[in-house]
């Protein structure tokens, strides 16, 4: 609540003290932005809810995400705070404008982002990381106030560069904006998290396509026999990714409409849970896409596009089917194995992002006994590292 207080405001739920409105007012008078017109525009957008985290960064260089939905014993999936950190560092660079040709030192940003091993006793100081784009980085004034087709292209390419996808401009522009946003997010996730599999990719793409033709009544009527905890965590990770896309979109002058990133446009938790379970038990492509032949074509095209981006970064996407219980159940029903065989492609060695500056968990193939590594993660007893975990069976 304190983060929403503007200069001169008080909240009946917070005591009036130097720690909130007065201190924030003092910081905002100077801020971290030298352009007062840009600063004022960011403030107005903040008041009307048109940007995300941007004003907090420009005013006092501080952002927070103090809640998350993660399994601290899952050593395959890093915390969302760590996964999206490289993208956030690029976004900070866009907003705080360090220049390659000057000696100006860019201010650090204080992050209060929770993940396993980080008790949030003090902020982590994040240095902005410049984008890897040809020529000089466009100024914030250019991105926010400039007009014309060239500026629109700069906004779009700068946005994609925040996620290391500046080479995919033409391909993503050819898609509908919400679908392009999903592809951008999935490419980034696959490049950052080695443990994501072809089955995970299939589930995300299938739920995105199937969602477009479903009504609210159909979605509410979905019934799940059981809930897979990993699918819940992947869904939460996806939604956090949408928030990061919104942050980048705000920083880059809105190359997309904010409406394109709204979760209800591209994600439904129950539908994803269903597609995740279908994908990991080896259902046919026809069943995964509910018998819609037109969606099958779209599915193949989107998957090819995503895999092409991963191939360009030397990322291998492997098939890692989970859920022995599901497989045994479907074998008794004579399940179609075509889907499983058709999607066991691999695409070259794993990608390592040179801008990270650290390794998170040292992800290993299934069965490896190598301990994970990374900031905030401590080695655990070998007995806790299980190859498979049974899906919790919750009441319907």
C-alpha cells in the first residue's frame, strides 16, 4: 500500500511518518530520471494504472515482489525472481539510460524479490545491463514521445531485446499481438530454464490456442480428476512472466497494447492443467487440440517458430514425459502414441546466456545426482532429490 502513496497523500491504513509519504516525496522531487517531462508522464501513467513498476524505478530506484507460489524442494525450477532477473536488468537499462560512449555510471536498482533462501532482510542491488542491439540505444524520450514508423520499429525491437529476441522481430510481428506475447514469453523461458521439456511447450501452446475459442461457461465447467503441483508452479511462473512483459512494454513506450498482455487473454489455470496432463501422458495431437484441424496447423507453426528461436541460441529441447500413473492409466485405454513419437525432436546443445553472470541451479538430466547450485539455494540431502514425485490427489 505504501508504494501507491504519492507526494502530499496520506493513507488511513498507514501511520503518517517520514518512512512513507514524506520520504517518498523527497525522493520523487529529485528521482533517478533527469528528464522532468518523462518523469511526470510516468507519474501520470502510474496514477491511472497504465504502467507497471516504471514509476517506482524512476522515482526511487526500488521494486518489490514479496510473494510467490513455488516449491522450495523442486530443484529443477529456479525461482521466478531469478528466472526473470536478466530481463529486468535490461529493462532497468532502458529506463535509466546508461550509454556505451560515456563514463556515466548507471544507478543500481534495489530489488525486494522473494525466492527460496532470500529472507528479504535487505534489498539486492541490481546493476542495469545494456541491451545487445546494433547502434546506440534509443533514449527514453525517443521511445516514449517519438512518432513515426521508424520509432514504432525501435520500440518493438527494444522490447524484444529485453528478452534476447531482437532477431525475431519480423516473425513475431506477423502474429496476433497476444499470441506473439505468449511466443516471446515461452522463448525466453525455454532459453532460461533447461528443465522445461517438449511436453511443457506443447501444453502451453495448446492451452493458448484452445483458450481462444472457449467461453467463460466452458472454462468454468472444466473438471479435473487431479491437480499436478508442477503444472500449478509452471502456471504461476507464466503469469509472473506476463507481468515482466508488461513492465518491458511500459519501459519501451508501449509497442503492444496493455490489453494484449492481460492474463485472461492468453491463460486459464484449469485449461493449462488439463493440457499439461494430456501432454505428459502422451495424448495424440488431435486429442490435445480437441479435434480442431485448424488449430493443429497453428500449433505446428507456432511450435516451429519457438523451436527455431531456440535453435538459433543452441538450446536443446528434450522430451521428458512425466507421470507414470498417467501413462499406466492410458495404456489400459489403448492411448495413441503418435503424439509422443512426433514430438521427440532435439534441437542442438543448451543455450547459456552470457549476460547472466551466474548459474542458477546447474540443471542436470533426469537421474543425475549432481547437487544444484545458485544464489539462495543450499544443497539438500540426496534423499530429497527424487526423480519423480507422485501427483497430489485433491478433492474435485
